[in-house]
C-alpha cells in the first residue's frame, strides 16, 4: 500500500514535468551549453593564436591592453546587462543558443517572446523556457537559410528599394521590434512598464542634455544600466509589497 502511494505521489509530482526539467533537462543543457560556448570562444581566438604560434606575431602588451580597455568601456556594460535582461524571456537553454548564434535583440528575443505569447505561457516558467528553446532553434534554422538566400538574391532587392524604405529598415527596424516586445510584456504589467519607461526617458534626457558627460566615453551604457537595474529593483519592491501580481491573479 505504501509502495502504491509512493508511486502515486511520484506520479503527481512529475505530472507537470518540472522534476524532469530541473533534474535531467537543465543539467544536460548546462553541460553542452558550456562546452559549445567555450568552443566558440576558443574558435574566435583561433586567428590570434595562429598568428602567435605559426607566424610568431605578437602585438605589444600596451596595444593589447589599450584595445581591451577601449572595447570594455564601449561594450562592457552589455557583458552584464544583456544576459540578465534577456534571460527571463530566453530561459537557460535559449540563453546558450542565442549568445552562440547572435542576432539576439533583433531576432532571437522577439521569436521567443512571440512564441511564448502564442503558447499562452508565463515568462520565467519551465514551460516558457521550453517554448523559447523551440522558437530560438527554429529561428536559427530559418535565419541560416534566409541568410544563404539573402547573400545571393536579397541584397540587390534591398538596394533597389526607395531610399526612404532603406533608411527606415536600417534605422528603425530594431527600435520597432523592441517597442513591440515592450508593448507585449507591458500589457501584463502596466505599472512596471510605466516605471521602466519613465526611468529610460529620464536617463535619455539626461544623456541628451549633457548631464552624463562626466562619465567616460559615450555614456549610453549608463542609460541602459540604470534603466534595467532601476526597473528591476523597483519591480521587486512592488512585488514584495503586493503592489503588482501575475496577470491571471489580476483577472480574477
């Protein structure tokens, strides 16, 4: 009897697949995700290592440090901000896949968000992570195929478009995608969306008016850092003070 009850409990615990996701799927994903991403890092350093090992070419240490410092000042914020801000939508498997394949903000993230919306799953759940994984995998295959076609055919088509259309696609496509994502998730959490928009707008005005000029390089990174972490901290405080709740609870 106890054995039967144990089987029944075990069955009920795994009914939603959460134990399989946490105990089997995620360890498997972490194992291969780390290996493939480390392999990508090694391959990206391949040309530099080849120059050193085969041709005995090594830039001066001052040049290496200076180049790294320039890149870190310009893009270093993205090394922290992008994984943290994209993770809730991408999930663990999607994060490995997206950062390995690239085109995160203009392709992987919108595909994952649209798929989760279509599947009606809550962001941050195992179900959403699985949906995101499937969507990103599909986008990688489609993207690769389209790039192959585009490299031969669509370039001439793009160049044949009127200048107004080309400028619109080049300058406003990514902002339009982010605007659509903001509207999608802002609908579920309008208070957080309003706060995030207000922080981002205030920081952008400070940047444009020159109040952030004391920061090194072009301080766009300050706008992004304050907007992301500021919205996150305020949303967390609102959550613990019962000022916001999941959309399903609001509807009841």
